[in-house]
C-alpha cells in the first residue's frame, strides 16, 4: 500500500520537482526570485515553463490555466491546451515562458466595483512564483495575480502579497535594532480551520433555498438539535469518514497539510484544520480545500454546505485564522523567549499587534462582514461583533507590571534590562483558551475567530498584515532615532499598552455585561454588514492602505461598492427564493392537506352523521388562518422588495435590506415554520431539519 509520504505533493511542481528538473543555474535564479521578490528573467522563465510542461504532461495534463482569485471570493480559471500546430498538419506540445508569466482573461466580466467599464475588457494574470503550480483534474494550474489593463488590482492575491511585503519590511527594520542583521525577510503564516456541514445530496436537491442561497430560509426546529452535546468530537459516521479519507488523500496529493478532522458542535457539522503555512500559500490551499470539499462530497452522495448559517437554531460555521510572524530563519516573533532580550523583542511585537487591533478594530470587523456572517457573529456560538483581544492572565499580569512598575506575579523573578521581569513560559499553555474572544493570543500566535466559513482568508490577512506593518513602522521611526534604545523601548511598550489596553478582555464575550462594558470603553459594536462597511472607506483606513501601496483610494471605494452590492444581491436572492418556495411549494401543500382533511371529515359525516369531526374541522380552521396570514406576510415582503428597487444609493439600499426586507422575511418564515408543524409529512414539499441534520 502506498504511504502518504510517497504521494504527498505528487501533484505539485514543488521545490523537490524543480531541483530534479531545472538546471542548477535556473533553479538558483528562480529561488532568488522567490526569496527576494525580484523580477524573473524571461530566459529563466522559458526554461522553467518547459520543465513544468514536461512534468505536467507526464502526469496526463493536456491543458494549463492561470488560476486566480477575483473579488468573487472564489477562484477562476481559463484553460488553454499545450498544443501548437506544425507545418505538416500535426501538433506539438509547447509552453513558453511568456505563457507562464502572463495570461489575459476578460477583466470586464469579473466584479470591479466600478473600476472597469463593461467595454474595457482587457486584463492580465501574472504568475506568483512564491506559490507552487499544481495539477487539478488533469489541468496544470499556475497561481497568479489578476489586474486590469490600466493596473487596477482586481483580485485578492495581489494586495495579500503586498501586505506581506509591507509587514516584512517594517519587521526587518525592528529586528535590525535588536542586532539581527542576518534577517532578510519576515514571513506571516496562517493555519485556517475550516468548518462545514455534510447532508444527503438527494435531500439537498429538493431544497431550492440550499441550491440558490446555501442556507435554509424555511424550516421548523426539530425535536432534537445540539442540546444533548453529543456530536462534538463524537464518533464519525462511516459515510462521513469515507468522505474525510478521500478529502485528505486528494489534499495531500496537492501538498495541503490537512492535519485534524472531527465532528463539530452542531449535528452534521465537521471541521478540518491544516498545519500552518505561509499566508499566500495558506490562502491558495484554503480555496482548494473548499472546492475539493464540494466535489468529493458530491462523489459520496453528499452535499457540503459552507454557508455561515445553513440552519437556524444550531451553530453555524466559521473559519479560525491562526496568524503568526516568523523570520526567514524560522524564529517565531510572537513566541516569548528565555532571555531578557528575547522577552523585550516579543513585548514590542505584542504591543504592536495590540495597538493595531485597537486603532483598526473597524477594519478588522469589515474584513469579516457579509450577509452570511451576520447570522453568526454575536449569536452565542461565535465571537461577538465587538472586536477585542484575549491575552490570558499571565501575559496581562506581565503587561500590568510594566505599566505599574511592580514585580510580575509570574514564576520568574529575574529582572530584565529594561526594568521588567522575564515572561512566564507562555508556550506551555499557562493560560486557558477563550473561545468567545474574537482575537485571542494562544501561546505563539493569534487566533482571529470572526471569519465566516465561506470567506477567503486573503481579505482578513490583508488587513491584519497592513495594520501591524503600520504600527511597526511607527515604532521603528521612534527607535531608530533613540539615544538610549532600551529606555525608549521600555517607554514605548508601557505607553502603548497603557493607551490601548481597553481592547483587552479576558472574560465571557457572549455576556450582556461585556456588551455594556465595551460601550463604556468606547469600543465599536458594528452588528451588521451595512453598519460596518462604511468604516472601510474612512479617511484613516484609506491612508494606511495607500501608505504601503496595498490599495489606492479608488480601489478601496470600488471594494466598498462591491461589498455593499454583494450584500444587497444576497438578501434579494434569498427573498425571491423564499417567495417562490412559499408560493409554489408551501401554500399548495397546505391547500392539499386541508382538502384531504375536509374530505375525511365529510366522509365521516356521511358514514356517521352524529360525529362532530372536531379534530379535522379545527385543524382546517387553524391551517386556513395561518395560510391567510402567510399570504399577507408574503405581500408585505413583495412590497418591501419593490420599494428597495427604487433606492439608487447602495448604502441606503443595504440598510433597507437589513432593516426591512430581512424583517419581513423573518415574519414569513415564522408562519411557514408553524405550518410545517401542522401539515402531514407526506404533504410537506421538502426535507425537514430533522431529515437534513440526522440522516447522513
């Protein structure tokens, strides 16, 4: 039997494949390009392209594609064959450096938020050599960035790479002040934990809401949900285990470090967690993971649901973004060391993150804003919409001792050169985890827990990298001109902590008391997407992205428009789907069942006139009252959708969808769900929650 080590990365043109197939000089030139971010010589690109083509053809490929990540949140590809005609009417298989380095998809057909007119079609994809090419379904996929003819950024990869470079540059400045001149690059790493639901494919195909919207718009609560707490980490069902085995196998062939799998809290919910990798690769791998989950589920007679809240009344799905910073030599900059100097360095990076999260809490909230995630955040199953940080008691005690000039209460009493004490050995889990915290320190990394399950991890990490780069640049400006480095460092750490400690909260983020306390502290509580998104184009936020050449002001405004439009379109599709389901499925089912009850009562009367048939008569009356109510609620929803169509300003439209259309939808659902509990099973037109959650 083939071992995992034998086939791991077998579909990836990785470092091992390049060493084996490229001339030494070409390999060194490519590695220099990857390591230093330099432009690739076209002659080198030609050699790489030919080797890549031969490697792919040996594995059955006939086509290649520039695989990119437009602002749809999913991936895109335009497949081209390797064939090239010869003079004798035959073909040869060719692939040039020019084709490797640059492609040309239609830029006007992808979302641009107004950056591109419909007739402005030209766009370019540019090879990202830091992310390995791979084979997917017999096609060579080359990870690329995507921009317009005039240079506007139209994807998620380009700003992510820029943000990584920005953070690297500023972190290297800081490390040089600690005497670490050998560090050339600092790398951000991410391990995104992916939650998802698996349901029966045949049942899925009978639910228009799942097909069109990814979530159920109607559905009464089943007799059992997650209240018995018997699914989390429980025994994995055979059909699900078979899916997980196939998923791991395919991911490992693509070099994805799938590590952990288990049942999650809600029935039919599960999780996959990888080992961390460089942020842009982690982003690519997570997109592949989500795509493969759906395809492999289909082969097993299952449907994979990645929506943040596919079922009301049970937990939804998130994606935990485990983020850290390391040097090119492998030193984790968020891991406390054993010496005073290492502790000082750690504290400086720690308070840089602390300050960034406080000053840019609005940007972090925007980075996880969507119609789907609004159902999750603050619902006692995920962090609240209030951004805060968890540091744990030991680390909080260290920072308090710094600010108050007292000895640390931790185990160590050794004085540091900047007047504080050696940190406790935090990587050995001296503090508990806090699952209610949006942004929690977990020993040597931060876990950003607010992401929705459908999200590309690129967006939140663009924000995180950029805002930390901003704080590090300010720290470096101050420290580089300091006469006494450690005195300035000590004051900087203390002053930063004192000014921004309001963002630290180690308690229960689900509690009403925290919401009230957060308001007293002046923290933002942006509960919905329409409420949060305007913060994206606040002057200070535009300025920080411009500072590091991540986005121009025009690109930020375009993304704002795009996100608002996406929110409106999502709610509109859901509302239209709900009305269609009610009109074409729910109401006919109620009428048919009422008719059957009426016939039953009439037949009984004919057989035995003295019978009152109260059960049938009362049930028909109840169904009649509810169906009349449902029709009225449906008319109100229809009217709300008609009103919003007359609003031209996108922000006003989004607010109307949130405040009025969603409210009308909830009223329709309440009546329809009550009818579900009364109508006979054989009449109800689609699978119930009980069917969907418990019959895999």
